[in-house]
C-alpha cells in the first residue's frame, strides 16, 4: 500500500511513496484533462490501469467503480465528446450489433 505523508507545515503538500509492484503507468494527461469531470477521469484512469487488450463488461466496470448505469451513461458521453470513447453499430444476420472501444493510445488534443 502506498505511504502518504501529509506535511501541514509546507502548505499542505502531499508526498506519495509507492512500492514498485502492482502499479499501473497511466498517461498523466488523463488525470489533467480539465474537459472531463473528476468522475470521468477516475473511470478512465481505472480503465487505463487494465492490461493492454483487456476486455470488460460495462456492468463489471460499474460495480468496480461504484457507479450506476445512469452515471456510466453520463461518463461515457463525456469520454465520447472529448474523443476517448468510440462506438459503432454494424448490421449482421438481421440484428444490429454495437461495438465499443476506449483507446488510450490516442490522447485527444486540448482545445
């Protein structure tokens, strides 16, 4: 577990010391992207901590992140608007099939 030292004497500076194992490297621009709410950045960071090519069910994501279906819909709209989240629909055997993708290799440009 990370050790967090809080020093009130130095204007409330947080110092985080973390062990080498069990940490994911996430592009800092995700956490700093002001176009997204803190909730959207948190979910995106959690998704980014999954291994490359990892596939997950939205229900599992909602459970792990503690968000409702309606909250996920709001977050996914934010991610889509900025360019992190893409969806497409194809027609196969008389049915429409939705496909969703979060691409963290591409970091959308800031306005």
